[in-house]
């Protein structure tokens, strides 16, 4: 428990982009995908690693797992240098890339599990129990015998997660695990992951675009933007800092061109001549119930929806807040 | 030892099962492979229906040469022929998946596929070898029997090593499969013909750069007690294991450098 399970110091990763310049010459640009990251992850933690597309999340994960060598800085995962001791590390971590399959597309899951058990040299006496647990908890039983290529996305992701957990890793890294899943599948996955943590104390590192994932699964979040860590703390802390607003969309029965001031909200837009109003509010200042009640006094509400702040929005606000704090010096410019 | 190899046994076993699962398509692939073997042989047949002797070899000797070279190549192609598809593995992220497993990446790549359909060409070559042996007037000794057994095995090792070299090159040349094929399939093609018909630079290329002549031509000269072109000592016919060793040394060093290049650039 004393040693962090992930230790990252001044981590940097550059990529060389070559683009045509003139007929024969090619321009060479160095882009830092990860630019001076430093953080620790405690054993047993559940951390959301979030950022916009291209912020450097996957690059970081590749360096943590030994797929990619850092340009500078150090990484220790499970106390090991990931590239030098890749095979040793592979026994202790499980990794799922939501958009890349690690299963054998033409084999049934049951067969894939058998192959993975052999690859990890799991004892014949114990691994079938672990498999049965995963099959039961992830509800894989009905499609265990179908080739992976015939599975739906939700089924395949569950299979991927089971495959990554078969060897009972200490650390589970999930890269966009819920991308493309429907609400129900996402929910089942979240329940499963919380349960596994409680049961086995597995450390969880998760990249996602889904704020609900972060809220439900993690107790700490790291926000990365342009390869740099821009926030490290809790989700309530983040929303407090950037004032991430939820937006209540109310549809009225009769048009009301102007609702007037509703306590603790900001009117974002009035649409359809006053039939639809968008009101932004932060959970710290008021509640959805209070807003609804205030609106109800001014017009009859037919329908409503609440839009959660998305990751891109949060990251953009963090960035703007930081630029404002720096006096707009533009110190975060990327070469 | 058995315990160490168990993961690979399971992997290869599962590959074989998945291939034979679709019986009809497997059989048609197999027939396709047989016809490729026959077509290649037809070329030799056509050449020798116009000339009696080519590069000091008569038709029977040419069949023996062709058969030996092809047994070696087709076995290598069956076992590791898929490794030169490296860009496909890179693009699909399969290599990343291998990097996340506690086994050497090359070993995983090699055991990730066994193209059983290529058995067709192996069968054609073995049949040709069985036919060719009695047609040739060979002065059998124990050493020659040993050489005959050893030759297809070392040839397979040489070609397998060439496939791994071709694979390694593609870490740098992502669209380099044509370039790599020039050495693997080109070497296989060259090995099926008497090297004496090639010009000296080609002969040197296919002996010391791509050691194709070691796989069949030089051993055939020993088996038939032929002198070969000037400056070709008989003992060269016994050097195929050395050639295999050299190819594999280059292959493994190249593969290691390639993998480092991949994890270094991550492209």
C-alpha cells in the first residue's frame, strides 16, 4: 500500500510529423502529445483520466503499459519500468481498448479464455473458477460459444473486460470502455466494475468522454489538455472550480417569451418563440427541483430534460480559467 | 520444456480448429494451394520440354531440385508465411495486444496463424520429391541420405528466417511488402532453378545475401556428384545449416530493432 501503483514523473512523449514541403523535401515537425506529466496513483484507487480527443490520454496509457517508450521522464507501473519489464508487468495489469479488440475475432469467447489462461500460465485448478465468476457477473453465458465477430458491441466489450480480468490483475486500465454503448449496457458495466473493485481491490484507471462514468466509477479525476495535467482532484471540486453548469431544458404548454429571472440560473436561450427555455445552473447554487418550481409558477411545464456538462466543455472552461489566471500570457502554447 | 511451450500449443491448436471449422472453404483453399504448386512445376516442365539440359541439370535433376526447394519453402510458408503481413497486424492494433501479454511478441506473431490451406503445396512438393528420387542416378551413401533428410529442414529454416527478415523490414517500410516479397518469394523462385544459369552477380546475391542456393541447388550438386559452376566447392552443399543460422541471426536482430523502432515511434 505504501508504494504508488503508478508513478509518473515529468513524462513527455514527442511525435515527429513529416509533411510534404516542396517536391522532395519534407517538413519535420515535433509535436508533444504528452508534455510534462507528473502524478501518482495509490494502490486501490479509482481514477478517471479525462480530456478532449487528442489530449494525450491514449499516449499516456501506452507509456504506462509498455507499448510506447517515453521521450523523457519516468514511468513506474506496479513498481516496474513498463518497457524493460513488459512481460512481467503484463501479468499484473489488464488493459481494454474500447475501439481495438484484443480477442480473437474468429474464436468463441470460451476458446479465447482458454488461450488467455494458457498465455498467462494460470493454474488449471483455479482459472475456471475465475472464468465462471466473470461469465456470471458479466452475463456472458448466452454467447460464450459464438465467434467474437458475431457479437454485438456491448457483448464484445463485456468479453474484452472479462478477458482483461481473467488473470486477476492488480491494475485495470480501460480506454473508453463505454464508447458506443447504450444506456443499459453502460449501467451494467458500471455496476460490474464497482463490484469488482469492492471484491478484489483492483485499481482502476479509466479514460472516458462520459461524465456519468466519471461520477459513478471514480473517486479522483485527472484532466489532461494538450498533454499537460490541468486538474487533479475530485469531480465536485472540478465542477466548483470551472462552474460546470447543467442545463435544464423546459418545454412549456403556452409560449412565454420571457420567464424573467429565475433564482440561481442563467438563461442560455429561448427557442420557438418562448415554447422552449434553456436555463443553466450549478448544483452548488440551486437544485433542479427549485428551478422547476420557479418555472412552474410562470408557465405550465409540458416536458423537461437536463443536459449534463460534457468533458470538452469542462476542459475548455479549465483552459479559459487558466489563461485568465496567467493573464493571457499564452504560456501553454504548443510547439 | 513442455510447460514452457504450452501457451503456444494452445494458441496453434485454436488456430487450426478455427480454420477447419468452415470445411468447404477450407477444401477450396487447399485445392487452390495444390494448383499453385502444380502451376509452378508446370513452368519447369515447359522449360525442359524445350531443352534437355539446363545449367548442367537434366529434367530428372531439375525436378529433384525443384521438389527439395519447394518442400522447404512451402513448409516455411505454412508455418510462418503470415508474419510478412506485419502492416496488417500494426494497423489492426494486434501488435499492441501482443505487447500486453506476457510472451515474446515474435513468438506470438508466429503462433498467431498456421495456414493449413498451404498444406496443398507441401503435398505437391513431397510427391514430386518421391517421384524424382528414383529418376535420378544417385550413388547412395549414408552421408547422402543424411543430406537428403537435412536439406528440406534447413531450407524451411532459411525461408522461415527470410520471412521474419521481411517482416522486420516492414516496421520501417509500412508499405514495403512488395520489397520484402522480392526476397522471400524471389528467393524461393530462384532456389528452384540451377543457380548456374544466373549471371554471377545474381548468383552471389542468391548465395550470400539471400542464401537461396544453399536450400536446394548446392545440396543437389552433392547428391548427384556434379561439379557445379567454377569456384563452387562441393562442401558448400553441406553449409545450409550455417546459412540458416546466419539468416536467423539477422532476422532476430532485425526483428528486435524493428520492435524497438515501433515502441519508439509508436506509429
